[in-house]
C-alpha cells in the first residue's frame, strides 16, 4: 500500500483529504504543522508528500528546502492558496514536483497524486541506461544528471520531462502530450506549466538558456530534444 503524508494545518481540509485518499486505497498520515511534517517525513519515508505552504512556525517552503537539502527525493505536491506564478516557480525551483492551488478539484488532485506515484514507480524500474546531449550526460537508472562532469540537481518532475523528450528521439512533443505523460492529466491546467519546467531545464542544462541549442521550442507545436 502506498503511503502519503499530508502536511496541512487546516483540520477540516486535512480530514477531507485523508478520507478521500483512504477511500482510494492509500495509507495516510497527517501532520498539522511544518515541524511535525518534517519529523514524520524523516521517520516514515512516505511515497508522496502533500504539503501546504502557509503554516505557522515552519512554513512549507522551509520544509521542502530542508528535505531536499537532506537528500530526500520523495515526490512533493504543494497544495496552497498561493496562486501567483512567482510562488509556483519558487516551489518548483526548491524541488516541488507539482503545485495545486486552493480551491481545487478533488478529482484533479487525485489524478495528480496517482500520476506522481505512477511515475515514481516507473522511474524506479528504469533499466540502467545513459544518454547524452551536448555536454550533458543522463544516467537514467541512477537518476543522475551531469553537465561538464558536474552534478546537476533536477527535481523528479524535471527529470521526467527530460526523459519524455528524450524518448521521442528528436521528434516533437506537444504540450498536451507532455501534460498527459508527465503530469498524468489532461484538460484545464496551468497554461504555463510545461513552459515553466522547460525554462528551468534550460537554466540548468543549456549553455545559454536564452538561445537553447538542445531543448528547442517548435513554434505552435511544442518542444523537442536536439542532440
């Protein structure tokens, strides 16, 4: 049974999430603040963390930063009333794998949870393989990326997006295809979700992110990975 940790200081929301996720067959634990969430994440090794941002004491950003600084790569889905693009970008840069704004659709949240867990399981089954482009080397089995021989820190979502592009061997991937494959859902989503993540990949992997040579935009179609 997959284990999910909910870190949420609103007891009514936490109760509702717990009930609905347990109905879906997940093993759920709940922490009412950031410090308790950090302790539980360290102690119980959940398969997924649903993390609120605005909490008293230790807020969600600091919980996320601490986990990533400690080398904890558990997928993190941020659930927050913060809806500005800057808040989302900050969350992704700190290592979040998804960002859902309140109020939210329960069905969409469940779909995103399922997609994160499914992708995490699939990544764990990857055969040991590597590929390169430019001065970047990706070890899929070890989930390690290096550029010019130096490690590059990618989030799980960024790595999954990179792998989705690599699997197409230079063919174009539309935004809709990437949303379904990497995020696990279709329909109404953040209009710049894919673009934001591609921009982050370029920032980390391209010599000049403003004029990318490898993570290329195909106008009116999507993106492709160019060797």
